[in-house]
C-alpha cells in the first residue's frame, strides 16, 4: 500500500523550512550577542568588551598608505587626532603602542551608501545605527553616510527622526537626504538642511513607483535647487514606469519567484534612467552622482558623459562587483510549487527559495560579465568609489515575498564585508594598486562629500580613523561570525586574502584580536559643507553657456511697425560667422501700408540670398523668422 503524500500549505512549509534553515546554516551569530539599544555593547550578557580608550596612541613600524603616497612611518595620535606621521618616533611611557611592522596602516573606510533603521516595504531594516556601525567597525569602515527618508514628504520631520535613531551610534556618520515630493516647503527645507544640518547631497529616486519615485519635472526642480545650494544631486537610476510594467508582465506570465525581480528590471531600464538623469544634469549644468551602478549599460552611459567633460560620479557597490545573478535562478525554486512532492523535498526546495530571495536588491545583481566590467571601470577611473547599499533584512522579512517577488524587501548586507572584498577582488588580482584601494574605499568619498582631509587620510590634523591591515592574512565570511543582526549573508562562504586586524575610530581601538570594543553613543555626526570640488568651474561654464545664447542678430526695443517675411529659413548667421541668410519662398514686390511698414506680396520658389546688412539698412525694421519663435531680427 502506497503511503499518502502529504501536501502542506504555505504556512506549514515556511515554518518547517525556516527551522531547517536556521538550524543548519545559522547556528550562531555575533548578532545574537547584541544588547538592546541604550545598553552597553560590552555589558554583562553581551560578551563584548567596552572600547579601549587612550588619549595617546602610537602605531609603529607600518607602511602608511594614502591615496597619493605610501611610506614606512610611525603615526602618533592624541585625543582622537593624528599629530605626526614620520619614521622612528620616540614617545613616553604613557602612550599605548601598536606594532604594525610588516603591515599596512591605512585610513579607515568610508561607506557612502547605507540604509540603517530604514522603514521600507512594510518593514524596517534589521540593522540600526548601533549594530550596523559595529559591524562596519569590525570590517574596517570607520564612517558611513546614511540616507534620511522624509516623513510624509517632510525633510525636517525626516531629519528629526534620523537624529533620534542615530543617538546610539558607535562611529562617525553623516547624512544624505532623499527628496520624494516638491513644493515651496521642500525647497526651503533643502536650504535649511545644507546651512544648518550639514547635509550636502540630495537623492532622487527614479524608481519605486507609488512610494519614493519622482517625476522628471521634480527632478529638474531638484537639480536646479541643488545647484543653487552647492549640494550634490544623487539618483537611483531605474525607469520606474517601465519597471512597474515589467513587474505586471512577469506576474501575468506566472513568474512570481525572485527571478521575476531581475527580469522586470533589465539593464536597459537602468541605462535609460542613467542617461536621462545625466542629460538633465547637463541641461542644468550641475554635478551628478549615480548610486549603485550595477550594469555595463549604465556604466557606459557614465563613461560617455565623463569623456565629454561632464561631472558625473559613478558608484558601484560591492555586491555588484563580486556577485552574479545565478542564485536568483536556482532551478530548485520552481520545484517547490509541485504539490506531488514529499515533505522533505518541499522543505529543501523552500530552503533554496529562501536562499534565492536573499539576493533581491534594486537595481538587481546582474548576469555574469557585468561584475568584471564594473571592476575594470573602477580600476580605470570610470567609476570612482565603492559603496555597499547596506540594506539588510533577515530571512523572515525576506520571506514576505515568498510567493510574489514584488513583496520581497529589497536589499543585501555589505557594510562589514566591503573592505575585505574590494581588497581581494581588486588588489589581490592585480587590477588596483594599494594607493588606489585607499582612494576608492575612503579618500574619494571624503573628497566628494567635502570632508577631506579631516577624513580619508593619514595626515597631521586628520581624524584618527585608521586600520591596520595584514595583506598576508586571510578572512572568511559567514553569517555564523559576522556582526550584523541579519541571520544571513549573501557572501556566505567566501574567503580571501587580506584582513583588518585593528580598527581605530576617533583614536579609540574598537576592533582588535577579532573582538569588538564599542559602546553606543560614542559616534559623532559629521557635518559636510556644500560646494565640493565638483562645483569648481560650474560658474564659468554657465557664463560660456549664456554667451553662446546670443541671438543671430542684435535685439533692441522698437515702437516701429512689424513687417514680416513669411519665408522658411535654411541658414542664419551665428555670431557674425555667416554674413548672410537664405530664405525660401520669399515674397517679392514690396507694397506699403499707411504706417510705413513694408509688406511683400509676390512669391518666388527660388532661394533668395542677401547680406544681413541689407536687413538693417533697407528692409523692414523687424523680420520674424519662421524657423524658431525666439529668432526675431531687430534692427
């Protein structure tokens, strides 16, 4: 007698497979050691020590690497600031000494793109300003810039909410501001953000229709306002209308799994929005920053713009540099819908489904080949710096979209893994020098957001945000050992050369001997002033543009009558280069009205050419050229 086949419903399936998933792959994570907000990270029950604080610190014998230079030198720190960088420093007994012989001493990483404690798609990212920052410090990042999302469109309400969220921060941070609507209040508040809150960048979403997405009209208004304030305009570049259509198309075809996410947001839609934003920024003549460049198509649009001289910054994220979309296409996911399979197969396939949805982010992780192209673009300067778009959710949150990819919270981890992955992917493979590594992980971000050399450098007077990096060691990545609160890791199982052995933030040793030593509230907000180096020359370009708009002939006010030539213009002199115009179908044979204006009544089909001087000397005082309503000749 055949055993009956058990057919569990979705809830049973989820419960059983989630149990298997967590018990098999997430047996323990340091994220479980986190205390609740407000409690000391190293307090009883948390298992982590408080920070090692010393007013004086010497890092001895390492190779100090900046974006422009490297040398063997000592680094002396007092009260959180670098005092001296030179060889063979002598210090007193009251100075804490760290031996960096044979290792690299580099500026701490700066992550330009994170989303901590962000409310999104019906939930909130799993990492807050404490857990996310602690994870960052364990990976060698000592500052990040997070995106403030307005509350009901209000910038002031948004910044107030994020200031409360950031009270438990344990490292330095800054803010970008998203713009989700446009009115006089928003325009006014943008100025307040720049002048009073130290925010010098505003992000515009061209995707997420119905929530964050803005129109081209709003984008134009925002670009103009950014320019006037000296703030950098940033864009999430995907065509939101087309994505919405693509999502509906996938659902109609019965494609509800995570592969539908990638299919509904192909590279062409990222490229289209990137190109559109670039052209509108060119029209306004303001710098543009394109976040999370994920495809060859979008990267090529940035390359073309930069080659033409336009000031466009391209930011790849670490997931786009090292991953491909193969996990989204795991064939086991489709099997999970076949009701005739036994319980064990159901559970296993559901496990793979959960595994696949972990990789859902926007723009999507692309097919094999895109990552290599982005690496090449980063190494040659087409793309300038590396972020993470750290927007982490746990497996339970991701499962919200288990039967509809449109409901999967978009985002992956990366704030802890970035420094290691960029080193292993770019430096160990010979695609990038050590100095360029510092540039793309720290210095260029500091320059773009106008906080260099306070950040992003190991120089006298810079903040003591420093890492000691062992290029001969190695590190493995796993959710079992990472410090994020998420129970998964999209880089699970990766192992590579290079390891951050010590992290120093604000002169405090916060990561040493594979142990975090941090406490909430120890981080500081970093104000970022407007008018970074990208704005240099913008005013001169404006002057040149205005000069180029001189009319073909001079304009002056006149009360005299208006005579008209109803002809089609094929050539008009510009700036005196062409001393004549050609009119087709010119009416000939002047007749005169009582007011003295000339009216031509006869017609000819032959082109008629005459010098512009005749327009001023013997023909009507005003001639309206039909080629353009603004091109009116005044004599």
